[in-house]
């Protein structure tokens, strides 16, 4: 009797509890409350920029909350684990580095939403950003930031060498840069360019400026191109002549140009924040276009280093909302959307690759930190349009590791010719990739 009563009461309580859960769910649905989750890294750059876009969308859609989750370590590994689990645990939107996304598109076909099919006009973006996210006519990402590059030079050191800085704000060839480096070295004893020999960035910037690829159309590696050979030869000549200040690792590289060990550096506009961390150098820096690799068809005074883009997972239960959010902000032309692009340029030094955004006041403003108040962002945005496309493929990481290791052997004197560099890179690439 008591057992029957207890079971009856338990059933009633369970029914009441479930009714409460369903009621709460109905209220949430009735209120229209919705939530999107975004994964990225670097809260002061990527997270800040996405947060500004979220503010714009949430103001238009008060029922929507956009949560930005910082994944500081191994975001690609966490995403790969989720994809292997059929999308379990993944967010609605994630940020991918441009050089890695081709691997994911190829290895996890059908895992991302085709944003071209959703009506986004990709002609409005810098085209070198669109190419790596495109596969068989489908376009899977929303381009974010540019890594538009330039040659940064200290004008006070140029003057100390008896030179007029204005003569070097033009688009130079690498031969002209080498001649400049020889003059500066002879007059001041300083190397012209800080070089971090632990990373591939410098050589990649040179080769991409020509539009040359590191892979053939069939996916096989190709180190033996005129652009790669010329770029390696330039770097060997600069090192042999003491024009490069050789450093190892990020911190030592920064110390080289921020502590007056070198006259300049070559990298993307995102390094400007690091330059400004030394306010005593205000008025001393200027930036010139990326130097030209001579004699290679298609070469430009423009290149890229770095950059990421946003992707929506097909496994998202909110993928329609996620697409609308990206379409309305990162690909939107409303005053609010264009305004947030202008804001993140000033707030984080994040220059988007959405071409209509370049009308913002921060894109065209003079910058007092630079020599003669140079409008550096205006110049970087104009160079951005000229950046040739680089295709990465799924084996890009193996390719760059092998080639950079071969370059280190050259700088150390273990090998002495361009042919030796290429042979060493080919051998290591075959070993680590199996191709």
C-alpha cells in the first residue's frame, strides 16, 4: 500500500518537473532568445574584433547573444577532434588561419556551410583571401584580416647614413634594397633588416609577391621555381653582406628592431602595435611597399603574411542565424557594419579585407607615430588589393618546415648554394610528408 502510494507520488512529482522544464523551454522559445558561440584566439585582436561585430548584431537583434570563447592553445586540434566526432562539442562559428583551412576543407568535406550559396558577394573582398577558402565553386569562409606587408625603415638611421628618407618611400626592387643595405652598413655599421631565422615568413612574403606557388596543380611540391630561387639568392646575398641582422625567435627579433640593432624589418601591418610599444621612436619609422622580385612575371610590390577567416559549421543547430550574423556584419554595408570595421582598425590595428570598409576615417587618417605623419593604413589598404593569391594545400606546413630548415643550413654555412637548399628541402619534405 505504502509502496503504491510512493510510486504514485513519484510519478506526479516527475510529471510536474517535466511540465516545468517544457514550460521553461516554451518561454525561452516564446521570448525568441537565441545564442551563438564563436571560437577564436587572441582576445585583444581576434576576440576584440568579433566582439565589436557582435555588438552591432545584438543591437539589431536584442534576442540574440553572441558568446566569444578564447581558445588560446591548439584550436585546430580541438576542432579536428569535434569534426571526427561528427560535430560534437563544436561552436557555431570558428576562426581558422588562412594557411590551414585548405587542409580542413579537403579532409572534412561537407563540414562547413557554403556561404556563396547563402548569397554573400565575395567580389567585395580582397581576392587573395577568397581563393584558399574556395573549393569546386563553393566558398566556405568570411575573410577577416589582412596581413598586407611592407618594408619598415628608421628614418633617423637613414639620415645618419647621409640619405634622404623620402628617396626610399617608393616601391623598390630587392637589388635596390641590397644597395641601400650596403650603404647603411658602410656608414653606420648597422644591418638593414632584422631577420628571424626560425620562421618561414620572410621567404614566403617574397615568393607570394610574385604570385608563384609552392605546389604544382597535382599537389606535388615545387621548390625549384624562378621566384623561389631568386628569393633564396637575395637572402643569401644579404646575409653574406651583413645586411640581415640574424636573430632567433620572436622576442629576439622584436628586440632587434625595437632596440636599434637593425634599421628596419619586413612584415605585415599588424607589427605596428609592437613598434608603438616604444613611444620614444615616434616620428622615426616609415613604411615602403614590399620590394619587387625582379625578372619574375606577375611580381608586385605587394604581399601578405598572416591572416584568418570565419567559418560556420554545418553541425551547428543555429547555422542560419550564424550565417545571418556574418552576412549582416562582416559582409554588411550598413553604416553600423562599416563603422565596426573602422573601429577595430583603431582599437586593435585589425584591418579587414572587406573592400567597402576602407572609406572609414581611420583608414585614411595620418598617423603621428610615423615619419611626416604618414597615412600608413591608407597605404597598406591600397597594397592589399594587389596581393597575389597563394594556395596552401593540405601539405603547406610540411613544405614550409622543410624549406625553412634548409634555409637555416644555408645561413649557418653548412650548405652554400641555391641548388643545395632546394635539394635539402625536397629531401626533408619527402621524409616528413611521405610524398
